[in-house]
C-alpha cells in the first residue's frame, strides 16, 4: 500500500500532487491538517501570542470576522483539490483549522467566556463535512484495507501533561489503542497527529522561523542575537509512540523539521509543508515500512 503523507497546506495545493498520486499509484492520502493560510499571522503574534488577549478585542469583532472568513475561503482551495482526488483522503485537524483546541491545556474559564462563540464551535469542521472524499478522524479512528488509522487533533504547543484536558484526551487515545491491540501487535496501526512527537529530530524550531514562540517561552532571558534550537513538538504524541509503538507516526506543524526518524519500533515522518510543494510517499507491506520517499 502506498500513502501520500501531506499537510500544512495554508491555502495552497500544488498541481504536481495530482500527477504524483496517479504516477506513483498512491492508494490513500493522509493529511495532518492546517488548511487556512493564517494570513493575519503577524498581527496575531504581535497582539495575542502568550497573552490573555483575543485579536477581536484589539481590532474589533467586525474586522476580525472578515479576516477569519477570508482565511476559511482560502482553505477551500486545498479542500476542493483534495476532494477531487481519485483516492480517499483521511485527515486530522490542524491548530489553525478552528477546532476546540483545549485538548492539551486547561483554558481558564474567564478567557473561554470572553472568546467569541461562532469561531470556536467547530466552524471549520462544519465546512469540512461538505467534502465527501475527505474523512476526519482526530480522537477517533478509520480503517483502510488491513490498516487502522488513529488520529489526534492539532494543538501547536508541547502541552501540559498534568492538565485535566491532557489527561482526558490521553484516555480517549488509550481507549482506541486498546481496542486495536491485535492490529497494533501485527504492525497495522498508524498514528496521525498535526504536531509531530516531542523531542525528536523532527520538532526543532529555530530563532529565524519561530521568533515569537521562542521569545514567549524564554521571556526576559530571550536574546535576539543568540541562535536557538528548541523542541516544540507534541508531548501527547510522544507518549503515545513510547507507550504503544505503532508501525508509523505521521505528524507535521514544524515546517523546518521535515524528515524521518526511527523511535523505538516506530517510524516517525514529518512530510514538510504542502504549500512549499513538500510531502512524502510511504510504502507499507508485511508489517513493515518498506520505503519512504520525500517530495521536494
């Protein structure tokens, strides 16, 4: 079986992927999400990152809603292209796909109450339902041929392992993995999350690409002249891989972390960002990852 692992579309779907799917005889597309471009990124990082402030409080609700709707419109570019593909598309949601993102941290009640409701109630998920060839499976599972795909949603931070939200969602994943013990033992379980597993070769962020995130993390100790390299993957994904040893773990989010790594008995793959024309073709068979080829 051949899988095209792809994600981080950010409003684009390069035409070459359609040709690659046909030429390489891909059987299934597996996406780690992030469909909108997040075109207001600079504005959000300036006013909101690491703060108890919502962007609409700064720029006003009317302007904010207009920006969100434009982002969702651009997300449709990738979704429409995926929906027309001749093979099924399995997807989890990314951190900018507008799900309820409180799966690895506890959001304070005051902040949760202050949030606009229309953009926090699975706005993107409702849009996604229109596309019949795209199947969502975060905190759920899907089957394809002899394989079971177990998914996790799209938080962008490592997560707080002692939080109620983290423990709650970890239990959901535990229940699903225990349901497929036999398949997992036979190396037929594939784990997919938006953010790649924590503390690997595939989750390092640098000063150049993630200055705002690093500045927030280090606080007053942050030195703009210093070259930082920090792990920013998912602690939830790392715990799942360590505990259950699935055949394969596909994740992304860290664009510069593209590559592959063996962690225990599991192969980890970060395919890179689709909007830059990057992805990976994974060939599976007889309980093994036979071949991994990166598309540049």
